[in-house]
C-alpha cells in the first residue's frame, strides 16, 4: 500500500487528509471507510470511520495495527462514487496537492549508517575512521517541524554558500515500544519513504569543529516522499537501487544493501531504556557517494534534485534562493 497526505481546498478552507495512492487516483481513506460502513448499514459511519481509519496521517499511525487492516479492506471494497454525505472519495492527481506522506513527524532522527559515506567524510577531513562508529549506530536529531514533500520548492537559506543534497532511505515507526530487540524491530516499522537531508555544509563544518551538531546546518529543511510504502510491500528493504539526479543528470548511484547498521539495529539502540512512538522517522544516513560533498559537485539555485529509490518512487524538489528561482 502506498500512503500519502494530500491537501484539498474545501468551502471551509484547505484540509489535509490521509490517502492511498491507487492506479485511478488518490483515495480518501477516512471517507472511503465511512462509505463502506454506510453500505453495511452502520447508522453512524463517520464516527466509526474516525476511530478505525483517522483522516490525519499521524493519528492513522497512532493506531497502525488497526488502521492498516481497515485501510486494506477499504481499498479492496472501494466503489467509485460519493460518500454518505456526498464527499469526494477518489481524486485525480491534479485535483489535490500532495504533501510529505507524514508532514508532522513526532521526531526525526538521522543515523550515520553507510560505511562508505562515513569513511569518505573522514578522509576529506584528513581524519581516521573512528572505531566507535563500529560499536553503535549513532544519530542526530533534526528539525521534525521543517518537513516538505515531493514537488515543493526548498529554500536555499541565507546563512550558507554550500547547499547539498543527501540521498537516504527512511523508516517510519508505526508501533510504540521500549527496549526492543533487533529481531522484533520490524514489527515496529509502518513503512519506508525517500528522504533528502538537505545540508548547509559550510555551517555544518563549523559546528563539527566544536564537537557539537550537526544542528543549524541540517534542521532547516528535510524532504520526505513521495509516498509512505508499507513494510509488507518491501520484503527486503536492503536490496533497493538508490539514485540521485540533478537537472536530469545522474550524480549518485547506490544500493540500500550496502548499509552497515540496519534499521533493526537502529531501533534496538534507540529504544534502549527509551520509548519510540508512532510517527517517529529514522533516516538511514547518506548512501556512499550520495551527496555533493563526496563528489565535489554542488547544486545551484534553480536546480531540480530528484532522489529515487526502487519500489518507493521519486522525491523531487527545486532549489530556490531567497524566494527566487
């Protein structure tokens, strides 16, 4: 199942809704559930639909084990036409604005899991690879309130001259847990999406020199999308081609199978005497050669960055400086 968050204009303003991406368009899962319940004779279809398949993606993830199964049922039994109160159930791609699949994650933690990328970074700084990296899957916390989706412009911030993309796979948590062993960690993953961890490299370099961060160099923008592909559709998330293109030219090629620290190990470490929650996002870190820093190539204002991961889709963003292309 491919899930999205879409925005639709209504007489009472713009509304954000959780949807499923079908071949024929985007299905409003909450209204689709209400329509199914109404056909079955339920006198309060919307009230029950709100409890079974919430309209907001974060609430949808809060009850993932229940909402997932009901969403599958809604899709399987979908009949085109209006909802119980005349609601639109299926939208064409031009009728809505697709946002990040989870525009408001509870947290955003980015790991440093690809050995090739890490090694290259330390080589460029003239430093040895730290042995501690092999002892635990380290991460930093990024700006979970600054998430954009595919098709949205990303602002080149005024404080940097070295704007960079980073090609990453991200997992979205769908089940709360604490002290989770790695062998049970997949039960806590709702699905996967593409992640672009935009970076201000000159600011990041200064932060790292004082042994803090990254912080300002990262947390001003992160892109997720285009969809949240549920974990059942990716039997092996560690065999996916990863590609980055700038203005149509391939800059980066990689594979998720080259990851050193897997998401199961990340979750085990992260949940040690701590709790993970539905709506938490875990980034993989950059695949080897998956950023301009490693390539000594830099994006420019007006460039269009496309990050593609096999079986998930293409995350596309145009770089805009100070509100101008």
